[in-house]
C-alpha cells in the first residue's frame, strides 16, 4: 500500500518506520521540510516538499499532526483527496493537555464535515507513538480501535493496522470516535500524572463469542 503520512513528529515518524518495515511505500511531509527529510531518510521513506505532493499517489493518507493543525490541513488537501482514505490519528488536546477542545462531537466527525465525499476513519489515535514499533504485550497484539462510516475505507485502515501487528477492533461508525478520543486522553493523562514511561496500551480481554 502507498501511504502518505502528514506529520513527521513522534507519531508520524513511528508510524512511518512501522509501515516501511511492514512493506508499505511511505511518503512523509511536514511543516518542517528538513525534519521530514531527516525522518524519511532514517526510516526508509520518501519526503515530499508539500502536503499535496505527499498525497498525490497515496491510497491512504494518515494525519499525524497536532489536533489544532487538522482544519488547515483539511482545507489545504481537500481538492487532492478524491479516491483516497483519510486516517485520522490525531487527538484534539488543548494547549495544556488538560482537556479536549471538542464538545458533543469528535474531531474526526468535524474533519469528515470538512472533507465531504472523502471517507474518514479514526484509527491509531488510542496508541502511543512508542508502541507502533512494538505492538505486542505478553506475546499478544495490542488493539487498534477504529471507527468510520465507510466499509471500504475501514477495510483499508484495518489492513494497514493488521500489517503493523495490531489486532483490530471495529468500534463502529464515526460517532464512536468520540469515545476513542476520550480513551486516548485517558491514556495520555495517566501517563503524565503518574510519571509513566509512555508505553501503556489498550487491550480488550474476555471472550467475544458465547459458549
């Protein structure tokens, strides 16, 4: 799969490294072109000079930027996303990381409003950057929760997550992104409050089929 990752920070870089390792073709872009080039060189990806150039030949476009940057990127890329799947891995954290900036609806739903006709899937936002290269715990894969309204787009996001080593949990329609963004906020908050090492992950346990 050809994947464009918008953002070359901790999340974007970790996803790029994991995706390249899984055999995908990855193009990176960033507001800092030099950083994008450095990260791309380090993981075996390709850097693009602009966001539109990064998504040109991509099948899936992963947003891995601060939540506040998403609306501007959506406006910039709106005319370049036809036929592509947008995977939103962002979280709408406020400047102090003390709360989310959204109320009532998720950032992913707002992004879908900004991208009519382009399927948006919420995925990877509940996973800390440090786990993309090590998506297992006690020999079992960590869970990648995703939400979206387009079945084909969800299948694309599922294939990507599974190729990285995750067990995919389909959380339902995009409305469930509200819960996924709160799950991410909880994970971030407890790591910050307790001085943890940013390696915790979600795993849904218990039987899923009645005996």
